[in-house]
C-alpha cells in the first residue's frame, strides 16, 4: 500500500512493474546501457566480473580497520585496494550531527518522506513493495506497532533524497562523480538485508548505532544471490541468524561485522555484500560513486598519505 498524494508532496512517483516479460527485458537492457554509460564502462557484466576477479586476489578480512580522516588522494589510494575501512573525524564535523530528533521534528516536520512498511525485509528489492507517504513529523510520532504487525519490522524511511538535511552535511570529494545523498532514518530493528551495489559507497553514521556485516564480492557463489538490477544483487541469507540448513554454502562466506557509531564514515567498495541493522534509533546517509570502481583503476602516483 502506498500513501496518497505522493507527487503533490514532492516525492518521486513509485516504480511500476513491467506489464509483460518482453517489457521487463527491454527495461533491463535499457537500464544496463544507461548504467554502463554513467560509469564509463563498455559492459556492466564485464565490470562485475572484474570486481570479483580483483577481490579474489585480496586477503580475507577478520575485522574492519578504523583509521583517521583521509584527504582525497590518500582515500583514493587506499580505496583502490578494494577493501572496506572505517574513518573517524569526517562526519563529526557536520552540523546535522548536532541536531536532536526533537530539533528535526520541530524544524523539518513538514518535510515529505516515504516509509517502507510491511515485511519489507523479505521484499527488499521488489519494485512493488509496500510504502506509505507521510510527513517527517507523522513518521517520528508513530507509536510502536501502529502501522505494522507483530511479526513485521518497524516502518523505515530508507534511501530518501532529503535536500533540506543535506544542507547540513559536508561531504568530502572522495569520488569524481557522486550520486545524490540518500538518508536512512528509523528505530531499532529497521534494517536492509544482505545485498551488494556495484558502486563504491561512503556511508555516514549521524545518530545512533548500526551493525553492518560485510562479505567480499566473489563470495556471491555462496550467498544464493538474485539480480534486482544490473548493479544491485540481493541475498536471502541472514548473517545475523544464519540458517545453514537452508543455505549450506553460506558456511563458506567470509562475513565480517563492524559497528558504526555517530561520526563514523564507512567505505564499502563496489561489489561488497552488506547487511545493515539499527541497534538504536538511527539516522544515516550515504553516497554512491558514479564511475568505474576505484579497485579497477590504475594506481594514483605520489605519496600515499595513509594514516592509521
């Protein structure tokens, strides 16, 4: 179910399902061509395979390193390794970090938002998953269980462009070209299940704490993945509550856990699977690069500038 008046509220129209298999195939081909053009590659499929081939040459991680803020060149050099890392000293400077949920409600309460409702975890990548449109004040005032059942996760404002809030963020110029910032707001229990995007990603934690599991790209062969679109793949496996009877190959997947706290920025390289769960009421934001993954580019010359 979706809210009414979404376009009049300034929200984008909801996606629609293709009417026929032929239309679905045509949409997929057109999207893959657009995705390749935006990223400056000849083939999205070839890019995906190159990302996985590079990942096979990397050591398996046992933890995610925490380092100090990097300048743009040092970030590019470290990110070119193709391994995730967490930085401190970036997000902590943002004005948004100083606002409270009460401030947000009072100052931006009329801002339109779209909440994922129902069992959106199992339907995470369906175009017709349930949504509800409302104001930010209405969302923040929701009582537990008011619009979701006992076996459903709390409604989640996820993957939203909120220009009003982005004015309070100071994004570092780590990518030559970036997509618009996306915001993720919700109480404890809101989550995005295991999936990968074939774009480099910087993820900023603003309020609250989240648990993130990361799995390398080439371990997709253990994760029973399905394609949602040419640069997005999802997995039904839950590394928090692993069901190895149903997904026995997942025993071979190398899942690494990291806790992100207010002020942290996590770099998730293209192709890395990740699952994100709010451990407290949380506000996060991320930006995806719109170019060839850094792990596939030639190394940048000059001093490394690495810290930590």
